[in-house]
C-alpha cells in the first residue's frame, strides 16, 4: 500500500446555501490529491500524458460521513491499495478535518487508455516498476 496526504482549504465558492461544502466538490478534491499522488511517486501526470497514456475516471464512489465547512483545512489521503496489473488502477480516499474527524471516504477506478486510439491499454511497465520500488 502506498499513500500520500495533501491539505486543501475550503474556499467560500465551494460551499452551498447551507454553508457546507457542496458534494460535487469532493470529486475535485480527490482529483487534486490523485494528481499530487502521481507527482510524489515520481510519475507526474503530465509526463504520463506525454508518454501517450491517459487515465479517465471510470468509477467514483464517495460516502459522506460529516460535512466540511468554509475555511476549514482538509487533509485528503490518497491510498493505492495494490499495484495495477491490467488496464485499471484503483485509489482509495479519506478526507479529514483539522480535528482528524473522517468526513468523507471513497474510491475511484481509472482506466489506462492510449492517447491517440482511446483504446484501453495495460499499465505501462515503467509505472509498475516505479510503484514496485516504493511499495
């Protein structure tokens, strides 16, 4: 298992009329955390794309335990539970507030696709090798 953590401060425009973070923004928080995960692993997403690999989200599941509020600093943990072996990669997420209360948990599944053909491809060997070094 590999994991990373980032901090995100809730901006006013990310809250709804009830004063809590609008549920759709959690997908963005997870995406920001996932991009940083790749960067911290030495696999910047921009380089993956330049190598002809794209990673569209094919599944996203979030469970909302408690709300987040304007100006709170959230900790988003991104977890890679296993090295990808096929055409998919799964991430788990946990979002905590400043008191380390779990607010949201979830998973996403992304598919490796060829940038030109848009067809599924297996996880590139260089990515598997790098992740295995760190696992």
